[in-house]
C-alpha cells in the first residue's frame, strides 16, 4: 500500500518525507559506531601514555 501511494503523482511530498525518514534513521547507527570508536581510541591512548610515563 505504501508503494502504491508513493508511486502516484500526489505522493511526491510523501515520497520525499519517507526518503528523509530513511536517511534520518540511517545516520544514527553510524554516529553511534563513530562515537564508540572515538571513545575506545581515547581510552586506548590514555593507557598507552600511562605505561610510557
């Protein structure tokens, strides 16, 4: 049903909203993984510097 609505001429605005929603939902997992990677990197570097000093 969603596909039928989005394929009609009147569904152009709805199709754009659906596409924006998909992009919005895709961004969060990448942000979470990036933030987690950065935190792990910082913790690893702190431990490495502590061993050197």
